[in-house]
C-alpha cells in the first residue's frame, strides 16, 4: 500500500526533517508513528499525502510514485487518503453536513448518494443529530469526529491522522480511538502520529518510532517507549 | 465536469455571499462606489460627444457663384461640386432664395432689404455638406478652385478650431474613462482579494480533501460575478434617476437650447448595460484571479 525507499526530505530553509526512511505499510494495517517533537513525524505524514515531495528517494502509494505525479493528479491521490488533524481543519462556515458532503461533491457523487453517505458516516461517528450545526457550536471532540467522518466519506483506502487526540481530553480521545479502530476493522489502513503513551500502550498496534529523521524502531504490538 | 457539479458551483457561489456577509458588503460597496463614478463620467462623456457631433453636423459650405455665370455654367458648377469626393449633399439656393433667407434672418430690419426684390444683387449659391464634417476644410478649398466660383464660406474663422477642440476633448475623455475603469478594476479586485485572503485557510483545507483547482475556483467566479452584479444595481438606479431629472430640467430651459442631451431611451439602457457588464466582469475576474494565488499550495 505505502512503500518508502531511502526517502530524504530537506526543506528549502536547510532543515533536514527526514533522513533516509525505508518502510512498508500494508493494506489494512494500523500504525502508530511516535517520536519526540521535531523528529520528522509530521513530515513523514505530509510526504504520504504529498503535501511535500521527497528531495531524494522514492515513495509509492498504491503502486504510484508520488514524486512523479503531476500536480493536477494530486487531488485524485488525496481522495483516496482521508486526513485528520490535531486542529480538525473543518470549513468554519459550512455546517457539519456540508463539511462531510464536500468530500463527496469533490468526486461528483450523485446528490442522493451524497445524502445517504453523509448520514451514514455521521451515524458512525455518532453525530447524526448535529448535522445542521456549524463547527464553532461543537466541542473539540465533536469537531474531530466530523473531521473523521469527512475523511472516510468517500471510502479511502488510507486514513492518516496527525495527532488526532492532541487537543482532546482523555475521555474524548478514547471515543476517537474507538472510531479509528472501527474504520480500521473495515479494512482501511490507518496511520496515526501521536504523543499519547496511554493510547499506544493500551491499544496495541504496530509502532514506528522516528528520531532525527530516521526510523529507530519498528515493532508489531509495540510500546510507546518514551518516558513523559 | 458534470452539469450537476456546475449547478453545485452556482449554488455554492451564491451561498458564499451569505456565509461571508460582511466581506460581501465590503466588496459590493467598493463596486458600487467605483461604478457610480465610472457611470456618471461615461454618461457625461457620451453626451458631450453627442453635442460635438451635432455641432459638427451643422457645419456646411456655402459656395457663391459669380454673377456673370449663366444658367448652364451654374449647372456645370453644381455637377462639378457633386463629383468632389467626400461630398454628401449639394443643394442649390437661387439668389431669390438667398434674399429671402437674408430678409428673414434680419427680422424687422430685414424689410429694408425687401426693396431689392426688383433688382437682386445677390449671388446664386450651392450649400454643401461633407460626408465627414472633418473634411469640410479640404472640400471647401477644392470648390474654391472651380470656375465661376465667387467665394466660399464655411465659417473659416471658427470651424478648424472647433474640430481641433472636439478632437482634444474626445481624446482626453477616452483617456479619462480608461484610467477610471482601470482604477475601478484595481480597487475592486483588491477588495475582493482581501476578502479571499481571509479564506486562504479554507482553500487549503479544500485541497486537502481532494478538490481540484477548478472545483475550488468556480464558486469563487460565481461569487465574484454575483457581487459585481449586486454592486451595479445602485449605480444603475442612481444614473437612471439622475439622468431622468437632468433631462427634465435641461430640456425645459430655453437658455440651454443648444444643449441637446441624448434621449432617455435607449441611452439609459445602454449605459446600464455598460455598468452591469463592467461590474460583472470585474467581479468575476478579480475574484477568479485572486483565488489563483492561493491555489499554489
């Protein structure tokens, strides 16, 4: 599903964030990306949905080399990768319903199907009754659930979550984790960067630890491994 | 792109005006103010031009024929004048006609001239109009060279200056209009750009969700178009009513009899169309171009 071969990323300001990463992530896996702040986790994730291009090395997503991809084909890649962020990244002036529907309008789905699917995913994240609210009227946890609903609306193969629980209290975090597990159980690959020792140590999954731009540890059902 | 997606863009563009209500008010305000200025100025210029055209059309050449010329020679002169390129109409005015118009033109005092009816000292004349008033001087000089022409009058003292003045006035007017429209474009697109800058984060989010540039951009085009149209409503109303009252006041006053304004219809419809077009075009262009900047993420 995702293959990285000797990937380097140096930003234009000279900072090297990723310094030779080799990794393979298969379909249906659930992977935690852990490591100290500034270790390169976010860059690693941005490389996957091609917010960034590698300066060296090769990234293949579903057999396609992202570096060789034309800019106008990037939206097609993004439609197969749902993204969830710490700051939710919802469109502030759209209702919950419209935010989720946006992902389906982009792929020019028929209106009936859009309605059906939006309600389906809102039901999955437990926000069917908030469809008409705007993001500001929701709590952080609710907003994050909307973001997840949007990320999975067009049934992507991959869901990427960059510290999805970073801004949430523990209870809400567990709700978010249950939803991500549920998505993963349906066959979607989930890649999640996190700082939560508790989550990683409780819900045991594959753990990839990144430090100074390289993978220092990659184990199935691993621990968080850092003291906080 | 599918038709329903296009519908979606129109719906979305219209909704965005409501969603960003204050930004919309700012943009519509900028469009309104500049279009009132542009519209007023264009109306003024078109009317000045109209007056200039009217004055120019009144310019005619009077060619007086030698008293010694006999009937055949007079006829030949007429034919020769008609053959000069650029001549539009040639009207013969006999010496009796000339006397009559002279008597009429002088009013009471003119009666004294009536005595000459028995022995008319005036010349036969041809009254000539040029196809293009600017050619008057040139045609007049050609007529002067013909045989049996006594004298040619066309207001030599004022006509060249009049044409020169009109030419300058037109050039300056066009330059001012172009300048004003460019200023309007600049002002409006800048206002719109500011409102879009505030939404650059939203544009970034749309890209993350997999929207193509076209998909993001089209609703902005629609939004700009609608803002432009909304912004031209007030200027059109102001100019339509303003022109109505100007016409009413000016046409009633005898002291303004030389001021012949363009009739209300179709002039007001034409200028409304111009304003609407400028508004719609600038709105659409300004917003479409501004978004482009934020799409390169």
